[in-house]
């Protein structure tokens, strides 16, 4: 099932107000339960293109200044379509391919490209079918593999078995072999040998244990070993030794898993990898600069989770690390050039978040950084070649609206961004 629909219908977790239509003047503070922090959006609507230069402020507060950790979010151009649950893939030429997702519950076939040089999105060729809950994987040949997903037809979920390839040179999608099993909310991991490992996912109400491998040279999928427990909305992380760590997810009935296992591409088989301290779905798993995997947040079946833990590949164990400053699921986790990890957005229960934080692997702690301009859940976060992170789209609240807006996170806090059309500028999280 699609990520947005799973949690909204099964757990009724999206009831946040969308702040995407009306400017607030002169200043109005929308508070979040963030301990000693508040987020105060200052919305500025501009009818003509302009250059916005964001400069650091000594106190770390004020319009657009950096929060703790030095980073700052600044606006960039908006997507051509509002979407959540989409994919965003950095291409070899430095542009970002955005595909599919849902716009207020309706699956999309459209795709677009973000150009960091101009700060704009432009339409590119469309996929052959509407897709949400799909995957997009950059292949060694520069093409992007789009696999699976789902859409609604006559109110009935249709899970997809088909796959296609995006060719950036042609700006078009072409068919490739189909998967052996229709699936959505699965994972797709590029292996060291250039093949793509597809694991789990769902098919309507059934969580899948099956896996398969896509061979770009042959253009075919081949059935592979099975996981010990079926799961969807899990994570799959390629480790330095070439194995893949699979964690969490949920089984039929929406029960989150604490289970973890390792896939060995050489043997084509799975082995147990212990259990996490907390059952999680819609969490993140990020390979840190020190070789450990940071498992952060998620939904435990009752509440959003602030807990985080580390998986140590040599030891094969999970150990506790510092907790996030806010409980969140449906967030993003992005490694930054300095070795820290940017955690952005997501939500807890009825609240979608603007807040963001940085994890420092050396200290094992999370520190608040500047907040995003919009509340976002099920957005994308893509590291760009210039060291910034593109945050795009997502789901802002309970009234069915997906977001077209996008913004950039600059770890240095000194970014000058070119923004066309309307711009919204937000004060970062500051101590009060």
C-alpha cells in the first residue's frame, strides 16, 4: 500500500494545517512543541523574480539566518506539480529527476528536472503509467530504473509489476523487463556489482517476503532469496562490505517490526542481524561517515519515535545513541559533506514538522538547526554536487494538499539563492 494512505487511513495521523496559500503579515508565530524552541514563519510574497542573499546573523536568529549548527534553509523554485511520496534522483549531470508520487491523493505519471544552476524545475517526459510508492535507482550507465508502485483505479488499489528506464540524454522513459512480483513501498538498492536489489514491499493487504535482482545489461528481473519476515516501508542500506542491511517496516495489519537481517549478494541469501531496540516503520537508516548505520525515528504502532540507535557492521549489533530533539516519522535523513546527517521534517501524530536537526557521529548527539519554511512529510531530500540539499514537495497537513514548493539547505549558512516567482522566507528555530 502507498505510504501516505497507509498511515492516514490506518492510524489517522495527518491532521496538520497546511501553511501554503496565504501570506502572514506582518509577523505571526505558529508554535510547535519543540521544547525551548518556537518556529515563527515570516511569509513574504514577491510578484517578480529577485535575488535573495541569506547572510548569517550573530545571534543565529532573524529572517533567514542560520540556526544552531550553522545551516540555513532558503527558498528555490517550485515544482511544476504538487506531489508527495515521489522520488528524487541526482543525475550524473548534476540535475535532479523527480518522478510520480501523489497530488492530493491522485497518482501522477509526470516527471520533472531540477537545475541547481538556475534554481528551477522544468517538465520532462512522462512515465508510461501513474505511480506512487515506487522506487527510482540511478544505474551505472546513467539511466534511472523506475520500478513498481501503485495507483487507484475506481477506488481500488492497483499494484504495479512493470518497470521503465529514464534516459536523461533523450529526456524520455522506455520500457524494460517487468518484476517477478507486483509490489509497492519496497526498497531498491544498487549493489556493488551494478545490479539492483529489490526487497519486500506490499501487494494490497499482503506484506511480501520475496526479493529479486535487476540486471541492467540484460534488462531483466530474476527472483532471489526471501526475507525471514515480510515487510513494507522498511529500509535497505548498502554496507561497505557489499551486504545490505534491512530493518523494520510493517507486516499485515500495520504492526511495525524490530527485526533486522543482512542480505549477502554473493550467496543470494539472508542472515539474521539482531533486532532494534524499538519496532519502527517509516524510519530512516543512513550510512554514517564512521561506517555505522544511523537508525532514526519512525512510528512504533502508537506514537512517533525520537529514539535513535546505531548498527555496527563488524560487531553485528545495535547500540543506543542520542535521541532526536523531536519525535518524527516520514522524515528524511541526508549525509552532509562534513560527516553530519541532516534530519528534516516528518511528523508525530497530528503534527507535521518544519523542524530539522543535525546528527554528529563523533559526539553521538542531535542538535537543532534552522527550520524549513513549510511543514513537510513524505518529501524528498537530495544531496546536490555543491554540498546543499534539495528539499522538495511532501504532505503538509490533513486537508488533502500536497506541496509544490521546494527549498535548499545550506550547511554553511551563506547560500545566495535565485528564486523566481513567489518566495516564502522563514525565520529559523531560535531560543526564546
